[in-house]
């Protein structure tokens, strides 16, 4: 196979957007001196610092006792590795619990992880570089409600007691539209020209979702709820995790192409997976978990021009020991409960420091744990008895899960699979030509491998100024090793070609309108809930604390959602706070 570096434009477009797009008349090679690409750059991930850490991590001699003894040493109660949603939530919660002696270390130059956004800079409005909305919580999500109330994002409750999003931060109407057969239409389901059978299958699917919303197990738990750990783990629910969403639909004789495309879009949107790769449990979760009652509406969204970066900046307030552009090369667990764990951090200039901590929060992806945590890869997993691996009540699945459990923590970590994503922000001089339904917040091109674009400036209320759009693309491949490789082998210009070709289908003059196009590449953006993962042993065992290290990343829930990351951070922080206070009490006694 030839390298992407040697591909021509048609090969790049065909690989990214499909053969049909590469053959469209409007997709002839147009990058000539008369139509140059707009200026722009790659933003985000500091691969050079990551590579420096990788190279250091391979050299064990850098971490022997004699080398570590010479490093500047900083003692603290807690070190948090990663300043995404879960790490920031854990830090904020610890401070609320009176634990101020903590340090947060973040590889990137800004905090927020995949929820980051920019307030200003090259664009005329703030822009998101990752996650861009949060569904309004239900009334049982008291911690998230409290956070959103502090942000001023809620205004009262509805008749059922669920919070109401503040109008200013709700998606601007119309919320969504789709491009289909030469025109824009409102909504997301391809209803123009749909047959009676297509519509009957859509209604049957909606009825099945309503049935799951109404379903309760013997303990009164819903099948799908946020946080997911509050949901049922009954045999009937676990069985869904062994199927793909495609196979579940087919088993219910739901084979309409329009319905399959509609559900496939949902899976790509939340999980970076196709319909055939997504667990049926996760696919149904997307539709049922945010619906309070059967036949009710899904919970409304909260959104900001800079996406969830608005929230992560708030979470980071007051953290006076948040160190960005600082990579963790090694975490050395404590040899005994009376000793401290050691965290070795590297700066871009290659200088190193040692942080000695009573407890460590690992809020980075689990896949990194075998490379960063000493002894983790080969550490044997001990069978659990009487718990499900997270300290909850016993479940009938324990023995079954243990039989298939990985032998080591490293093996468990390698079962965690992540989606690669591209986000592009475009500055236009004015709105391009289009036909059909008016501009919406969310604009989807049906049949595209992308997710379309957010009209970011429209959400802000800028109707007459230069538009800003945010384009999203999950890099999906049956071989999990390929998406990240494809992502990194294509440069900014190649991705710009892909973005503009995709948008040309709906906006013929888009190339003349775009003044700037920046690209963010996410190599391991979020956990993918493939069949068997949510209720598998690897996820549950990989989330258990180990030798003073607590795992808080959203991947330990099996779902790449803000709410799950937020909840994981709180849970870990509460466990650490209790441990530190108990230890302090023992010392005082």
C-alpha cells in the first residue's frame, strides 16, 4: 500500500469521504494557482513533547533510584495526571473537601482535554475544538445540576422537576437540518420521499426505545441512565452488550436504509463507531438514557460557542497548581502504604521533576497506563468475589466475567479502544450559497462520512457578520490500528482538501468563501463502546484502584460522555478524601 504522502487528491478524498464523492463532477482536482487552499494551521496536540516522553520512558536507567534522587522534589497530598473533564472535576472536588495540597499535570498547553475550546484568536468568535454540548441533566443528577447552577446555565425546573436550560445557552432554533438530494431539510431523519415501510420501521424503532425507557429490573433500576453505573446489570441488559447495534436492528426486522443511516449517524456522533462496530447496549443508550419518560422528548442540550471549553475553564478556576505543557513520563507506585508514590514529569526543554504524592489520580486514557505506570503492565489481576470490581453490590455476572478476565492489568488496558477524530474551524467572509431549509445550529450532510458542521457564529447570534463553522469527522476503520495512522499521516492541507470537498456538496462556492481553515487532530479522542466492552472484565478491572493510584478517565465507564467523566472525577476524589482523612486521624491517634 502506498503512503498517504504520495497520494494524489482523488486518493485522499476517496479514502476519507468515499468513492462516490471522489467521482463527483464537482470534486475534480481544483487546487491550482487560481484556487489555492485558504491559510491555516494544525493546532493542538504537542506530539514533540509526547515523543520526548516516549523516548525517555523506554530508558529505564532514567528512573533508577540514583537518577531520581538527583531530581528536584515536590511533595504534595495528591497528583492528578491529566486536566480533562475527569481530572479537573477530581481536583475541584478535592478542594471542596478541604484538600488543597494537590498538583494537576497536563501534557497540552491548555487544560480541558477533548472538551477544550478557544475564546479568541484567529476566528471572529470563540470556537470548540472538541465536545460541544451537554444534555440538560435529569433531576437525579444532583451534582451536575449544582455545577450548572453555579455556571448560571439553568433557569428553574419543569413540571416533572427536571432542570430547564437557560435560553441563552440552548441550541438556537432551528436546531438541526440535513442535506439530502440537493437541498436542506429540517431534522436528522431522511423523511423526504420516505416510503410507508420506511416510516413504519421508524415508528417501530421509536416504540422499542420507549419500551426500554419504561423497563425496570427487579431492583427498580432503569436499563439506561446517566451515570451509567446507576443502571441495571441484569442478564437481559448485559445480553445487549454482546450484540452490535446493526445486529440488534436486524433481529427486530428493522432494515430500512433510512433508519439504518439515522442510527449509524448517532453511533458515529457519540462514539466514533459505525453501526456494525457499536455495542447494541451503547446504541440504545444513546436514544434511551436521556429520555425521562416513554414517548417523552430527549433532554435538551446546553451549548456554548466554544463548546464544553466554557465548562472546563470554570472547573479549572482556583487551581493554582495546574501545570500545562508538562508530560508525565513515569508513575512509580508506593512500595508500602506508609510511603509516597513518585510521579516524574518532563517539560518541553527536557528538564525533569519528581512529585512525591500520598495518592495519585490517573485521569489519562487507560491505554497509557502500561507505558506510564511502573509495574502495571505485568501486574496480575486478582479475582474479585462479592463485588463487580467497583465496590458495588454483588451481581450474578461476577463469576462469568472472571472466567474471561485478562491475566494482567496490561492485558486489560489493551482492550480499551479509542476513536480518532478531526475537528476543523473555518472562518468565512460571508454565507455561501445554498437551497432549502434555513441555516441551523447543527448541519448534517447525509451520506457523508463526516458529521457535518456546527454554525458556531450562528449559535452566538452573529447573523450578519462573517460566519464561523466547526466541522467534525470521526476516522473510522474496521482495523483499530488504522484510524490514528491515517489521521497523523495527512497534513493540514490534505485535511483542508477533505473538509472543503465535503462541504462543496451542499455549498458550491465554499472555497471562495473560506478565509481561514485550522485543523485539530485527536489521536485517541474517546473510548469506543464496542460489543462486549461495557460489561466485560477488562473495563471493570481496569477501573479499580491499584497501589494508591485511582483511575478517573471516562473510559473506565465505557462511555465518552461529559457526564461520565464528571462523575468519575467526583467518585475518585471522594475516595481519596476519605482515605487521606482516615490516615490523618490514625496519625493523630
